[in-house]
């Protein structure tokens, strides 16, 4: 049984502006099947229907047509809600509560016992890098910090399904990596994750499978490994070659009609450079410049 199963899902919005009244088809005939324990990414440009799809899966929006079930029951069913964690696109929490109080409050809503709440709150404050800021009110949090607390609240009750609308938006690269590690651990524990993101690198690294939406339609779906693999090219990296070695290699490739590009020096990623710089600066606490 798939944890999320949507068939021919449609959502239309009517904009009631007199003569200019029109219908926006936000989601068009969408089929979706997300098996247990997978991390599934919904991608697509702004306005392509990602949030609308999520809201229908959560039972917060009624589909115009089609069906969607979650954990074997219709979307929005109390059984589905009880076992689902959700991080909305915009985190709106109670600003006067501290991070710690927020998680405790969410734990109460889920009917978690006190000891359980305390343990889980501490664990998630730690995992989301919010332990040091736990006694500060949400009003004082930066965007990324609010996002981290939002993620912690979505995971607090150990849900079977976690739905995250742009979990890494506003996060710095360190936070980004922490969140990706956390999501991978959560999925390894058997939890199913549906997320949206604009940051394609994140998605490629954390998702097992993706679907790309465009104007409400699914235009591509597949396993990330398969989608990104190129079977028509091979890449090699070698030590720097001397002139003769290089000429010999090129001559061989030409002789055998093997097409090639390069050689070129491999580039590091900006992400790797960022981490290396931070690591080498650890303990200095100063600014970084070159
Ligand atoms: N409540 C609403 N009333 C009218 N139109 C809406 C409503 N909600 C969404 N839409 C429209 O539906 C389409 C899909 O919106 P949606 O928020 O699902 O996109 P998205 O893929 O999440 O975009 P983003 O990347 O910007 O978050 C857009 O054209 C949007 O204007
Ligand atoms: Mg959205």
C-alpha cells in the first residue's frame, strides 16, 4: 500500500472578479504514488501547483475532481491527520512562546505524555541546531531559525508521513546539510517524506524520487539516481599529465575514433569550498574574505 495515493487529482480556483472572472487550473489530472519510507520531492517553478497538491494531500483543500488517500484512508481523515507531520510553506507559530515551549505545546496537541514530550523536544532541538536558542521567543528568531523550529514541530510526534513545503528555504548551507541528514535518518526509520523545494541540489541529494510539475501537470517523474545517470558518457580524473603523456593519450583516442572533451581541471563545488573555509576558520569566529 502506498502512503500517498492520488488519482487524477484536479484543483481549480475561481477568481471572482466580475468581468475578469476566470478559473485557474492549479493542479491538472495528477497521479501520485509515494511508497513507505521514501523521500519524494515535488519540484516545479513558482505557481506550478506544489503547495496546492500538498494542501489536498493534507485534506486542507478539497479537490475539484479526483481522489487522494493517505495511509490508506481518505485525505483529511482524522486517522491520516493524527499520523502526519506538516511544515507549511510559511511558518506561522506563536511568537510569544520560546522554541522549547513551542515544541512542548505541539506535543500536547498530539497528546504526548510529559516525559515523552520532554525527551523528544530535547532530541529535536539538538538535531535542528536550536538547543542554544531554545529559551528565546520565536519573535526573536531569524528566518532560518523559525524554519528549523517548524521542522522540529513537524517531526515531533514521530509521524508516519511528514509533508514539508520548502523545508530548506531560508537555511544557510550548514543548516541545509543538517536538515538533509536529519531527513535521511527519519526516512531510514520508516517514515515517508514528501517535500517541495526550489533548491535542486538539495533535492538531488536527499530525494529517492521526484516529480516535476509545470502549470499543474506532471511533466516528469522518476528515481533520482536513474534520472541523473548518463549512460552515454564516461568521466575520468587523472594526475596532471606531462606533454608527451597527454599527446600519447590524445593520439590513442583519435586513432580509435573515441570522441572526447578536455582535458580540463575539475572544479570543486562552492558548497565544498564553503565548508572547508568554515572548518579551517573554526575557533576564530572572524569574518572570511580573500
Ligand atoms: N487560494 C487560491 N486562490 C486562487 N488561486 C490560487 C490559490 N492558491 C493557489 N492559486 C493558484 O494556483 C496556482 C498554483 O499555486 P501553488 O501555490 O500551488 O504553486 P507552488 O508550486 O506552490 O508555487 P511556489 O513555488 O511559488 O510556492 C497558481 O497559479 C496560484 O496563483
Ligand atoms: Mg508553494
